[in-house]
C-alpha cells in the first residue's frame, strides 16, 4: 500500500482508492488465541467476490485485510488487519490444491477480535452493517454480496441486521445540525411554556407551575396527602407521542432554522396542541403506588399492558406507553418512567414480554440528592448477577465512555430457563435541569444507539425519571 492511498489489486477493478491516508506506525499484533470457526460463533460476516479465484485471492490476502481494516476504521474504532480473522482454510493449502478450486468466485467469512485476540460480537455486527451499505460503491464494477449469519440462541434467533437508511457520513453531518436546532427549539418552547404558565397561575404557591419542565414532579408520599384536592388537577404527559389527531408539520433543515426566528408562530402552533391529560380515574384502583410521580400518568389508549393469567388490572399495570416511530410506525418505542424499587420485576417483565433488545436510559440514579431511578441492573462484573422475582439479570460487559456507558445484559426467565441478551445504553451527560450544554454529545449518543435500534426486533425502551421529557427530545 502506498502512503497516499489504499489500493488493492485482487482484480483489475475489484478494489479502488477509498480515501487518502498517511501511513501510521506499524502496530505489532498481540499473540492470538486459538481462532474459533464461524460455525461456533454468534455472528459472522460473509463476503462474496465475483470474477476472481482462490489462487489470486490468497496471493493478495494481506492486501485484502489491510483494505478492509483501513476502510472500516473510518466508521468505527481503529481496526488493524490482525483484528480481522478470515474463516477459510483454502489459503493454507498448496498452490496445486488451491488451483483445483475451480469456483468462479470467492466467498470468505470473517469476524473481528479485540487487542487480546478475543471475538467481539458487537463490533462484528457493526462492521457487517457498514459493509452492506458501503461495499457496493467501494468495489465498483465487481459484483459483491455481503451478508451476515448467526447460529440460533437458546431463546430467539438474532435478527438480521438491516441496511442503514441513508449514507452514514451524511447522516452524521445532518444529524449534528438538526440536533443543535432541535435543542434550541426545545429551549425556546420551555421558555414559552413557563411564561404561559406564569400568566395563568399568578399565585406563586400553585403547586403545578413548575412541574411540566423541571422534571421534579411531586413525590407520591407528599402529594397523596391531598388526593381529594388533586383529583381535578392536570397531569402531565407528552401527548403528541401517540395522538393521531394532533397536527404534524415536519420541517426540513432550512425551514426549521427559519422557524426558530419566528417566536409568535411557534407560540401559536403550541397553543393549538390539546391539553386533555389523563386523570387518576383513568388508571386501575390502587395503581397509584406504581407511579413514581403522582401527576405523571400514562395515556390509557396506548398504555403497555403486562400479561397476567387472572386478568387483574392492577397486575397488568405499568407506567409505560407505546410511541410511534418514523413515518408513523406503531409501537416502535416504549417511553416509560424509571423503575421504582418495588417495580423492577414489572419493568423486566415488560422487557421480556415485549421482546425488547435495547434500553436507552437518560437519567442518573440520583440527581441533587434525590432518587431518580432504582438500581435495576448490576453495576459491576464482580457481582454480575441479580435476581428480580421471576427474572435474573446478569452484566456480561460494560464499556464506559465520556458521555455514556454501553452495557450488555443477559435477561434470564427463571421459570422457562430461557435468556435474551439486552443492550443497555446510558447517557450520563444530562443535567438535572435543562438540556445538555454540548449538543454534540447527545447527537453522538443517538448515532451510537441507531445501529442497535435498527436491529432490534421489538420496541426500544427509552426512559428518564418521569418518562415524558427527555425521551421526546432524544
């Protein structure tokens, strides 16, 4: 490889220059563990190159690995050729035996390892997603097919990773700009709402004046002393999550920027949003003890229902709502409150029954000395297993970054002896009041979430403490 470009010559048109590159210092690969075959691994990536043969491929095998590693490094963490393990024995054969392989194309499987030579399932999946979108343009005239396959797990098979919806690099750029504009819009709406509330409730002692946006809603123990008075009070909910009748006006990037300059238009559109919020009589009798905040209630029409053979409404209740996804896709998300200590089993029961594979957490366990969320999963690999009623949660892996923590959890149904792996993404850069000062941290976090959400077969669970403010912004 030259110091100015990455060029491989497996075939005249097979590989072309991808990006200018300044050669880095050679990295000596660590001693590799015994390589397992793809048949024994959860996920592998398979790539098919047409119009070439094994003799030619094996002679250029190292160039092929360097081409893959350099290209993938532009989208992931740095990947070196020794991180990529090819699952083929053809190249270990003699030249005569390789020549006897008369197939008109070459199909090789590979997976990705870490610095210790250990198999990395998550990175292998991510590389497969990137190659599916990027490979056809990179390999140009050569016909290429990229697919991923997995062996069946004990409970349900891993879903096939879908292609990315748009160009990866373009998506990052557009999302960064849109994220900044969205944060500015939300701040503006908060200011407008506070002024509106102050105009309607001039009495500073009115308890509902700060509830909507401080996310410091009334606690159960304090507020239920005045339950009779509060029965007529409004409860708060991001009503636009599920209401089909609310007007929707998607804005492109340019229109959004112009709209931010017109405060009057924003106020007028905000006033048209309905304010008919659910009341206490819309939830089952006795279910108030399952709510973290007395004035944060789920909307009955889209509420998630837990399965219960007896049909007891109280046992079926959880403070969670289905949320539409992009282009109105139903039940794409579940927005819920942070679990209470006595509601952790219900939370994991919902994850199991709804077949959720991804949880996005947008709150700390404690903020300014106030409990915001129960400790519902193990925090250390030293004490990696924790039972919650009929379920056991194990911490398999935990990676801590500057603004978020990425964990892999294993949820075991003790009664059925089946398990599922769940990805837990925890954004730790959100202040107790307001929004993150650096919007790029939130945009980066959302971009990290997307590959996992795209391959999630069930709804993605998103929660803060209340379940109504931060999930809508994220």
